[in-house]
């Protein structure tokens, strides 16, 4: 009985201890849960506090940035206004310089994009600086139409309405529309729907209205396109294009003309420049000239890779567009600077740079390889039938201003150019006289 009492007492004690342990465990679990919840709430509170501080700092920084931006914008607007005022002053001064001074500035490379059109217009303007849009118009008529730039703009719009009066005009207009997006396809402004295409169309239609003999020939779009890039206005672009084409010093329209005799190649000025380029190559690059003539002989062609009918295949684009269709605008604009300063001698100088660039490579190619007869490879790395901007290293890696300086130093000189031109005219006269005698003999033999 005593043992049973002890066992009961022990069991009660164990039960009390177990219950106490269980209660302690439940209490500890509860306290831990409360502690974990407190930790989570505390971390959340700290995180919210930090985020609030970060947002506050960011807000203050943004406010400071906004205030500084407003100050900088005001300063930039002020600087921009002052710069525009200075540019306006410079343009007013340049508008009154002589054509000789404008040409000297172009020759020396003293030209930036913002004043290029004005310098070209002054260099092309002649002594009186008369706009082609005002030639043949009476002062009273100018006053009726507003006079000055306003009258020029109105007259240009009237001329640009040409192209829908007859079936012949519509054919020219369709050709113009087809050539517009092909003018400078790598420049966004000249792609289909581009911002420069309306100005280019305006200039081409207005020029076609004034040149009743030629109207429009493919290649004029590149000349007018370069003028549109350089010009500040539609009127200025038309004036530049018209002067390049019709001014006696340039008379670039002759490059698009027809031959004097039926069945002849045409493009008389291009033929003249090609013949002159062959003579220059014979003088300054004799080995290359001899090598190319051997190649022509192998293919049964006449001597002179740029002379006679050969110019149509090899270099017609060079002279029709003054390299605007074979070199990107940053380079061709510099060539046009020299062209407007000195005339077509600049085209020959640019061609001489091309000969110098390809000479070493061409001399290593066997005279039976037709690669040298691929016009595109004279400027581009490859000819795969696809448009590419991968020019030969000289044109790709040389700064355009450096190219312009090298071209200005390249042959021929003005005197040499004049002498070659006289020699060409003399040879053409002799050839014409010979052909006339032969025709006279044939006519006499018939009777």
C-alpha cells in the first residue's frame, strides 16, 4: 500500500511536470510567434522609412535637377539666340561679298554647312548677282508680284507647275518622279516620303520649264539634289542649279546635250572631259595609262579608257553629276565647293585622285582581267549589284576636308586645263572638217 501511494505521488508529479513543460512549450511558441511578427513589422517599418527617405531625397534631387535644367535651358536659349543673331549678321555680310571673294573662300575650304548655300549663290551670282528668276522681267512686273524674295518664290511656284500641259511634258514629269527617290537613297530626307523630295521636285520642274531644249535628263537630279542640301530655301536651290547649268563659265547643261552628228554618242562636255582625263593620265600616270590601253586592246576596244564612246561606260556618271552619284554627300559637297570656285577643272582633279588611289592595285592585275572595266570598283570595295556604302579605304577613311585640300593641289592647273580644252576643240575641228570632206566625196560619187 505504501508503494502504491509512492507510485501515485510520482505519477502526479510527472503529470504536473509534463503539464508544466507543455504549458511552457505553448507559451514559448506563442512568444516566438509574437516575436517573429514584431520583427517582421519592425523590418517593414524600417523599410518603409528608408523608402520614404529615398523618395524624399529623389524628389529633392529631381526638383534641383528641374531648377538647374530650367536655368540651363534659359542660358542655352540665350546662347542660341545670340548665335542665331551672329549667324544672321554673318549672312548679311556674306550676302554683299564679291563673287571673287566667295570663290576664294570656297577654294580655301572656308565654308560651313550653315552658309554653304549663300557662298555658292554669291560665287555663282556674277557681278550683278541677279537671280535667274528675275531675268527678263520688268521692274513694274516685279512690284506687282511683291518684288524681292517674295516675288521670286511666287515665280518659282509658277514655273514648277510645268509638266502637265502636254503628253511630252508628262513623259518628262514621270521620269522626274521616278528619279526623285533614287537621288540619294542612303539619306533619310531623300527616301520615299522624305522632307527634301518636295524641294527637289520643285527645282527640277522649274528648271525643266526654263530649259526648253533639254528639259530633264537623268543625272540632273543629283546636281539639283546637292543644291537642295546646300541651300537654305527653295529659291536658293533653284538659283544654284540654274546657274550651274546655264552660266557660261560652267555651262554644265552641255554635259547632257546631244551630239552634233546623227548616231554620235552625245554628252559633248563629258566626252571632252574624258579625253582630257586620258591626256592627264598619260602625263602623270603613264604606267597606268599603258596598262589600261593594253586591257582595251585585249577586248578589241579603242585606245583611251575615258575617251570617245568609252566615257559612256566608264566615267559618264563622274562628269554628269560631278561625282555626286558615286560619292556620298559629305565628300561630293566638298568637290562641289571646288567646282563652283574653279569650274570643271575640279571634276578632273577629283578624277585624278581616283587614278592615284587605284594605280598600285590596278598595275598588279593582269591586262586580261576585266575587273578594271567595272566602273563601281573604282570607288567601291565590291560590285555585287546591291547598293553599298563600303567605299575604298581612301574615300572611306579620309576626312572630306582633307580630300578637298588634296584635290585642290592635284593636276591639272587652270592653265593646263585651258590648254587641254583648246587642244581638244582644235582636234574636234580637224576631225569635223575631215568628216565633212568624206561626206562631200560620198555625195559627189553618187552623182
